């Protein structure tokens, strides 16, 4: 499957780019590095997983992507609490991470179902 055609990859890549742009001028380099890394991890792991040959490998990387999405959501909450992230922007990112996480779970479930049907 071509990962570039997946909506979950497109949305997570767009979110990652938004994070980098929004954090561009942030002087807290530790926070900036952490939130941009977790955001970048989501589409990167989707891409890596979907180019693997076995269902088990695909699933593994999608689970990592979903976990990175949860990590990102946590960092957005904290960023909002410490006034690094505007409340409206933060709510948008929180919703995006929830939807991306749900999409990832759906993709994982579909892989499980394909694997089950093949056995």
C-alpha cells in the first residue's frame, strides 16, 4: 500500500508541518524539540510501517505512530497550560491528534482483520 495515499498519513504530515511552523520562534529548545519530534514521528512511522512486507511489521510501526500521537497530545496540553500554545490552536491540535489516533486504530484493526482472514 502506498502510504502517501493514506489520509491518516496526509493529516499527520500536515500536523507535523504546522507544529514546526508554530514552534519556529519558541526559545524553550527542550520543549520545541520534544513536541516537534513526537509530531514528526507519527507520519514517519506510518510511512515506515506501510512499506514493510509483513502485517506484523506494519502493525508494529502503526502502534508506535499511535503512541507518538498520544505523546504529542500530552505535550499540546502542557504547552497550552504554560502558554506556549494558543488555546484555540491547541484545541485544534488536540482534536487532530484524537482523530489521527482513531484513524490509526482503524488501520491497525483492518490489518488484523486481513491477517485473520488470510489464516
